C-alpha cells in the first residue's frame, strides 16, 4: 500500500481515485471545487478544498510524506505547471503530471515532473493499433521504442514450438508468456508448443513488432 496525493478532481482525476481505491492505496484528494471534492469522498481516504498553486496551502499538506503525487488539473495548464514545480521544490518523492496538449509534456518535465501522462495521446495510439489489427488484443507501451503486445497465435505458428518459430532471431522479439484458456505460462522455453487458440505476450521494439505482425 502506498500513500498518494491526488491534485485535480476532474473526470480523469476521479477515475484515478477510483482505481487507486481498488488497488488499496491511501489517497488524499484536493481540488478548489467543493462539489468535485464531495464527489470523490467515497473513493479516497481524505480530501480537502484548496488551491495547490499557493505555497502556504501546500505546506500544510506535507508533500514529503506521500509516495506519489498526481497532478491531474484540467483546463488550466498554468496551475498544473505551478503545482508541479512547487511539489518538487518542497521535496515530493515522485510527481506524475497530466498533459492535455502537445508541447505540455516537455514543459512539465522541465519544471519538475518525474513522469508525464498524456491520456488522449496514449489512448489514440492504443486505439489505432488495437482496432486496425485483427490479431492484436492489447498492448502496453514501455517507452517510445518498446512495447508488450498481447497477440493471437498467427495461423502459420500453430502446432510449432517457440524454438521452431525463432522470432527472436528473425525480429528481435521475445515471447514472454503463453496463455492457454485461463492459464498463463510465464516459463516459456524453446520447447513450448503453440496451439491455434493460444494467446502470446511478446516484447520488442515497435518497428519489429509491426513488421512481424504486419501492423
């Protein structure tokens, strides 16, 4: 369990609050809008109404005590930027800030954000890959170059072993796991046999994954 400071309770902030609660983390939520604060009370450990661009207010929170600070202020990038900077100046361990438009990510990183999330851009990329590829079920972006794809076993691979396919040699891609029904095998060896109804987890560079699976 971690302690989380969540600043900004618009739609995205509220979704994060719900997910953090499901995972079991302790969350303090803050927003200037009383209605938004009241709207997330059932999902958080505590909540306050306040302006996090004000240094004197933030100092009352004790930002050093939180494992992660999320800044999900919407429609006011200046406030998001100022809050991010203040959090780092006050010794926040990890600051994750939200970007809403191109160009904001670089500014947030320059002003103290450890990580930047850009939901619209990330969802657009996921949707483009997921729904234009018949056999791609899901994917996780690791960085600008690498990803993990969840893929139906291609027809030509069915009945063959991982060693026989040897996509590591051909494409530089690793098969990390094989899902057979509800069972996930993460101990993949060259002798692991693939069936036509299996799902595989593959790790590699985007360009190699795109080439291998014809995305």
